[in-house]
C-alpha cells in the first residue's frame, strides 16, 4: 500500500468558461445574409463581417461559406484566434473547459473544428492534430464529426 494516492471525489473540476452571447443585431444581419441564394451568400456574410469584424459567429460562418479551402482556413483561423482573445477576456487562463453544450461557445468551437478539418484537407496534419487535441481538452466529450 505504498502507492496510495488521494482521490478527489468532490464535484469540482477544471474551471468552465462560457463566452458572452453574440449581439442580437449581428445575428439578425447574419441570418439575413445566410438566407440569400447560395451564389450571393458568401458576399453577404462578408458584408456583415465588414460591419462587425469581432463577431465569432460571422467568422465561423464565413469559413462555412468560403469560396475555397484557403479562404475557409483563413476565416476559421481568425475566428479561432479572436475566440481565444474572447476566452481570455472572459477569465479563461489557458486551460479549463469550454463546452459544446453552451450555445455561447459554439462559434469559437466551430472555428477551431473547421480549422482542424481544413488543415487536414490541405495536408497540414500536425495542425489538424493539434486542433483536434485542443477540442478534446476543451470538452472531453468532443467527438470528431465526419
């Protein structure tokens, strides 16, 4: 019994961070842009981004409607880095949970997941793996989507 270690049975665990809600006005404009015909959607989302360049949701959507993988990569990367800034402003200290179950976190997590997927597609496998590992650290229940 020399290797006995205490086990913490309390409900406390890693701290959880929830990002602030996206402004309703931004979401209204974004939803209008996303309702455009497919051939107009990307430009409409970009116009919303020009008005609100700090919006995590708009960056994630621009990645989703990008013209090609390079543009998607860039949009997701900006959304991811802006999301890290927002997390730090919200008290995140570089570790802890940022869960998918919280709607406020979805735009950041979607950008990170999009960056992982596009990195994999363009052959940047190390970056893809780092992103997937980070997603799993932020939410241990994370499962790669196909």
